[in-house]
């Protein structure tokens, strides 16, 4: 009779491939899945009856900003409590390493932490710190374009010179050599807005040989969103690398209703190159307060402010009325600050969420004292509200968007599926009760319905609390990393 470390019996196994669930048993040995099926001959001192529950791969947060928090607070409760076992950090052009600051971190890098916490001048030093911290979830990392610019440019309001691009490329290569997944940009932000497409392509050029990926918070998500998408696709074609559009959306009231156009552009590009996107399941965004985004028709809530911390939690409208000034003037007085912008159409969010190319990413900001509820609620919201209650897509499809699809897209070898010999990152939840409880008014709330979470074969979360040792790992770019060659290279031309 085969013995195993953990035996999960009678589960509805939704394997992450998009296929419907099947009733099966799953045996774990060490950090891997040993067997899946009707395992009548197996035994274990740790046997769990999962009747009525769904067992899926651990969720992969494709768009996270836990770069520093994973080391400072390695329990990572906001992630484990919603079933996330892997986070992809370094998004939107910002990252913790490689970074050498001269003064305060330029926005939006200040979303990650204070200046004293940016203490990793090489990517290798950051990897060593992650391994020493032993976070509760696995960490895969992108390298931020804005961080590289900050390292090598005396002013961020211009295009980088050829020598500065060469210096940035050298740091990027060091990171790729030490397992980084790829490059991210945040071209919408002031710190990177002056960068030309030639600067980005010049920096992205080493990615293809490394089997790495390019992700982008595009230059705009408002009126010129289609033009911004074309720029992203051009970077991918000329660099011969896969492209992920970060938190794809139709931003601003004047841009509502354009999701069909946006998705048509995505799919047209997909006919000739490897492209995809991520999305969070809310019609409000959250980032630094930017006076360029102030629209008095949009509710903007201040989450923090350095010069006026007492204004955290109030709307920009309320603050402007208190100060008897226009909202744009109030915004200027509040910065540096963070904000939640209720600036999207629910229908557009649904259209983008349901698209087969869309992965799920929280874009949560763990340093925010009044975070957007997506930090704690993203994945249960997709499963409970959008799949079960709104019937936006079947449960198996929802699971695929947060497991098998991102594992393939980011080249996470042996993860994202419930298959023999795959890593035992698993979530057991009740499909009838799973739901997000975090709200804009009360955002720090654990999800309901998450029963157990295993990370690399170890039970790490149960009964609404962390348990067991922390067993997350740094995930270096794997042998299954995406490459341009697998995606019809002859078609990857302008």
C-alpha cells in the first residue's frame, strides 16, 4: 500500500487547465503531487475528507506589489487568505531591486516602501534576502524600467541616452542571469513618461535570448488606449518577446464602453504575436494621487498623504470643500499621496474579465494603510461573485485564469496544474460559499470559503490563519519560460 505525506480524498479536482472538475483523490509526497485519481490503495497519517469541496492549484497573482512586504512581513496573510500561493512582483515599472536611491524613491516607487527599505543594489542580493526571509508564498519577479531609470539618470523628465540605456541593460542582464522573469514598464507615470519607444525597445532587446517576458502599464488607458496598445505590441514584435498588458481597462468616464474595441485590438495582435493581459475584478483603480487624473465627475478617495495624513479616508471632493479650493488644487496640496479612483464602467470590467486571454491580478498595494479591497479580495471575488453569482464564466474557466494560464504565460515550470509530479501548491475551498468580504469601507478582511492552502506540499493556511512553517520559494525563470520562437516567429514582424 503506497504511503504519502498528505492524502486529500473525495475532492472536486479542478486541475487548472480549464477542463471541468472531476471527483478524485490527490496524494502529496514532499513538495510534489505524487498521484491524482481514485487512490484506494494509498494511505497517510494526514488524510483529509474533501467531499463537497473544490481542490485547485494555488492561485497565481500575476500583478502584485509585494516586493518589499514579502521580506518585511513574510507571512503574506493578504495573499494566503485568498488562496494565492505565488505572486509576480516588479510590475508597473517599479521594483525593489536592483535599486540605488539618491534621496526619496520617485513616485510610484514610493508605493513599495520607504527609502531605507530599498537596500538591494543587485538583483542577486534581493534574491538572497527573499530566500533568507522564507516568505509564505512563492515569489517570481520582474525588473522595473522606472527603477532602472532612477538608478542611472540624473533627471527622469527626458529620454535616456545611449550610455544610460547600456547601463540599464547591464543591470537588467544581471537580474535575468539571476532568474528574473522579464521587464516591466510604467509609462503612464511621470518618472517614465518621457521614455521613447526606442528606449524601451533598446532595454527590452536582451529579453528574447533569456526567454523572458515584457509587461506594461501602458502610456495611457484613457482616450489613446488603442495607440498605447499598439506601442506595447511593437515593443514585443521588435524585441521578439511575449507581451502582457497590465490591468487592462477603459479608464475615465469619457472612455467607458470601449472594451470591445480594446479586446478586438488585443486579439488582432494575437494573430501575429504572443500577447495577453491581466485584470482585477473591480471598477475602481488605486495608485499614487496624480493631479492629471483629477476629474470632478469621478469619486477619488485619498488613502494616504504625507503632508496631510489626517485626510486619509476622505474623498478629494470633501477635502476640497473643507479647504474651499478646487479639487485639482486640493490634489496638489496632498501629494505625495495615494488614491482610489472610481473611474471604470462595470460592464467594461466584465467584458475584459471574461475574455479568454485575461489572467487575474490583484494589483494590491500592501503598504497602503487604507488599501483598495482588491488586496484581500480579488481571487474569491472572481470565484464567488463573478463566477457563481453572476455566471460570467464557469468555475473551471475562472480557476484557469488564475492558475494554468498564468503559469504558462510566465514560464512557471511545474506549477499551475493539479498533475502528477507538479509542485504541490493547492487550495481547498467551498465553491458554494467562497466570497470576498473586503469592501472599500472595510478593506482588511479575510475571504470566506477558503479552507486550506498548501505551498510546496506544506499546509500553510487553515481556518482563517497561517499555520505550519513558511515554505514559499523564489521562482527563477524556468525551463518552460515563454519564448518568441514558440509563437510563429515568421509572423512577428511589423
